[in-house]
C-alpha cells in the first residue's frame, strides 16, 4: 500500500480542524475519512514511487468512483469507454492539483533516479571548535 508522510497527515488534519472551525463540515469529514485509510511513513524514510504506479493508483480510485456511479444509477459500464474517460479525467485531475500547488515541472518527489542521475541531497556539517 502507498503511504503518505506523517507531516503531510498532520497538515491535512490541521486543515480538517480549520474547516470545522469555519463551519465547513463536508471538507473536514472528507479529509478525516480519507486520512483514516492512509498508512503513514516517517518523514525522513527513503521512499520510491514511480510515475506509472502513481497514475495507476489514481485511475484505480477513479474506477471505484465509476462503480459507485453505475450502481447509484443502476446501469452497466462499458469498460473501454470508461477507461478512456478515466485516463482523461486522471490526467486533468493530476495536472489541476499539481499546478494549483505550484508544481510546474511535473516531476514527482519520489520518482526513482534515472541512470546517471545524481542525488541532490544536501548534508550540512558543522564543525564546532
């Protein structure tokens, strides 16, 4: 199962609390319910999450939403057509959230390094004498 950083979960919980204060219970409830289903990882834990897996996860969640729609309206899904809709929707959804957050380069923070790519981890050493 994919995870989110503990600090991300704390930030989201703070937003849920703020939404509650602002009398926006729908936002607060959605955040809390989504957080309940998340596994958390330590903030400094090494983590790799390839873009192909990321896109697959988003599409899988949209398939679940498609099942809800089909069941609610009592109709049969046409898988090929639904897959086309889901691919377009996932791409637009990802782009919209990414751009709204200020990520213009489109590179995921946890994507595996490509051959020859060097790590840009900064380590600061302090010599106290």
